[in-house]
């Protein structure tokens, strides 16, 4: 069981530590501009972030900018944001956030945004990426955000609650800071729990990015080590190829563990421990709301965190792999029929 962790895992609504949301003021709300800086366009988390702000009565003009999954596009996005001087910048993911604010120990005012509030969201490990100085506050005057990630140790214990785990495999993108950080953190957690690891860095093509055509080779390489699970780490490339990745793994008879609602919905992961995408957006959007409506200083805001998660089992995959969930998990897990 995972009782040793601080998580309460049950198929229930995700609890948000948002506190009391201030009521909207009477009369028309003042207009504010929010630049939404994303990696691959405004997907579900970005949309939920916007809806939270407008749903609180803010008169928001959104400026959407996407890197189109290309790191070389990020500097121009940052330069434009400095020229536009919006009231707030919302940054999606680790790579985009680092491009805008830089690591806390190497801030260059000519390169990064230091005089505009920046709220990050959907960042796997802001502390490990040096976006924040702690998991309680950002420790940076213009930076705030929310912490949604589940600890690697909790993820491993979730896997162990399903079946004995001696070895786990990780496929990651070396071109994505969040992917490398998630892999490194899982390696350390595995060492603490006495679990062996197999690490496979996806090869990069001439364009500096992985190629979907290399996924069969990646699965074959890790399958040779006979891992008990493949831990699906944080990688935009792998997320965009989740269906292919999980089908290849299942064909090799290796179950995939995922920690994202969209991954469980779109891929063929056997097991997952997740918070909802809407909830992930809301904890950071509440920070943005306070900055825009109350003139709160980003660095003074406590980092909001998700406190409850749902364990999900994809039953068609369990049947395909002959890995039916134990009775202890059947008591509280969300059993997905498809």
C-alpha cells in the first residue's frame, strides 16, 4: 500500500488548497492583459487556466504565443513579452518557464523577465529545475505558481502496490529539461527503495529533436532489461506520441505507469496516479487571480499544491497483459473500461 506517503488515493474529486476566492467587485472589472506562453499551443490546461480567470469576473485580454515545440522560438517570445509588457505572463511547462525567468541562481535581466509577474503552471519539478528556491514559495519577487507533481517515491510505491517491482525503465528526451529532471528524480527515488533502473535517452536528429521512428528501438532496448514497469516521465515529445509508445510497450509485454490524466485517457497505460488537468490549471490560475485582482506580490504567495490524487487502472490493458489488479487496489481505484 502507499500509506507510507502523504497521499490519500481514492477515486474522489481532487481537493484544491485554494482557500477562499474573493468575490468579484461590483461594476465592470478593469481590463488586464495576460500573455499565455505555451510549448505546443493552448491545450486543455491552458484553456482551464483562462476559464478560471474569466470565471472570477476578470476582464482579461489573452495574448496567445506558442513555441510550436521548438526551443529556438523561445527567445523571440521572451523579447516580445518584454516589449508588450502585459500585466502577467503565464508560462506552460518547464522549458517555457525557464526561457522566461531563467534559473534563480543565474538571472540575467537582459535575457529574462524580471519586472513582469510570471505565473508558471504544469511544471513537473520547479525546485529541481531551479525555477523556485523551495516548494513553499518561489523565493523570487516576480514568480509564482502551483505544484501538482507527485513525488517519484510515491509513484514507485503505487507501482509496488500493483505488483512486485525490482526494475523500472525510463525513456526520456535529453532535449527537454523537465524530462531529464523527472528521470533523475526517479533514479534517486529508486535507489532509496532498492529498485534498479534502466535509462534510455532518445536519440536526437539533425533538428535537435527525437524522431517517432526511433520509438520501436527505444522500447526494444529497455525491454531487453526485463523491467517490471516503464515509468512514463515528463516529456512533451513522448506525450504527443503516447499511443504509439504505450502500444509498443504492451506488445513487448511491459506495462507502462503514467502520472497524467491525459496520458491515461489517450494512451494505453496500465496504471496511473493522477490529478485532473483542470485542477492543475486552477491552482496556478488562482495565483494569477490574486496578482491581477489584489495586486499581490508573486514572491510573497505560498505555492499552492494538489493534495489528493486518483489511482486508475486501464482494464483492457490489464487483460491484454494478463496483469489483473490485486483486490486491495480494486477497493479504491478508478477502473477504466477504455
